[in-house]
C-alpha cells in the first residue's frame, strides 16, 4: 500500500521536493506522465514539446525498461534539441524508478538543469506499466495519467490510483472510439465519478491541436509554479 498518493489531492501550489536548486534559483516544474503501455504518453510528450517549446524552456526525461526507445523516438521527431532529451533505463520494474527508488530520475532531471538550464519545465515519462503506476512526490510536482479508449471503456470505472489520484486524467485516442466500440460519454462520466474534484480531459492527438487542452493545463500549472 502506498500512502503517498494522498498528496495528489493538494492544489496547484503543492510542491513535492525542494523547489529550489542549491544556488537558490527556482528549479524547473516537474510533471510526470504515467499510464499503461501504448496509451499515448510519448505522443503526448511530443505534442506538448511542439506546442510549448517556443515560449517555455523545457526538457524531457523518458523511462524505458530495457531500451532508450522513447527518447530515440523524440530525438528522431526532433521535438527538442538533443541535449534536452534524457533517457533512464529502469530495468525490470518500471514503476520502481518513478516511485520507490527515484535516484536515477532525480539525477537525470538535475543533470538536465545543470547542463541546459535554466529550465521552466521538465516532463518525465514513466516506463509504462499498469493502472497502479504513480510517481513519487519527491520526483514530480504534478502528474498526468494517460489512458486510451482502445484499452477498454471500463478502465475509468475500474479506478486504481492513477485514475483516481493523478492531478490530471487524460483519456486519449478518442478518434478510435467508433472502431473499438468504446462509449465516450460513459468513460467521461465514470472518470468524473472516480475523481469528482480533479480534472479529466478527453483528447485525440490525430486532431489538429489535439493536445491543446492538456497544454493549457500545463501552462496553468507553470503560472502557479512561477507566481
Ligand atoms: N489513433 C490514435 N493513435 C494515437 C493517439 N495517440 C497516440 N497514438 C498512437 O498510439 C501508439 C502508442 O503511442 P505512444 O505514445 O508510443 O504510447 P506510450 O507507450 O504510452 O508512450 C503510437 O502508434 C501512437 O502514434 C491518438 O490520439 N489517436
Ligand atoms: Mg512511451
């Protein structure tokens, strides 16, 4: 049982780890993206980079189990300069690296800030796991949980800490709903019932500006962080 989930209910100003760097400067806001394999975390990270990079100084840390594939995808897509994309290889248990032993990820975010800083924002993508993977509040200040309509429209109803406690729940791939027989209205209602005080966004990255609502949410968090 992981009791640190309770902190997820804190408001936008909630801060996990120390908000300052050793030199006293404010460190970057860190936002984690978790959720099942294939739900669209890397695609959401790529889309956020494209939308935010002109006016936000940002970097990305990816977590993969045995490879650097997500980082390599982002490098090939050239969503950011290469020095702003770092990869952590987590080994067998991807949620351990974002929840229990966060040292490799902390080192990666700190190295990015040392090497390319000052940064406003660092996105940390989890290795992708199941419905229970959540981030330690010592690693990220806020977390987004990404599920998709193709994974089954009963996922919001089934709950789990990602669905119920993440600061933002994203239901991705709404464009696929007609093909997989998922009922979007029911998914949205179930998601809202699971997290009555926390936001839910349905998106399709196949649409133009599909990531727009999530980008707005990130900008609001950034505004609260720098205020
Ligand atoms: N149709 C559709 N496909 C998507 C969408 N978002 C992501 N994908 C695709 O879903 C697959 C898995 O996405 P990815 O971002 O790698 O998932 P991750 O494992 O959560 O990082 C890729 O082929 C993406 O192009 C979406 O909104 N609609
Ligand atoms: Mg990925």
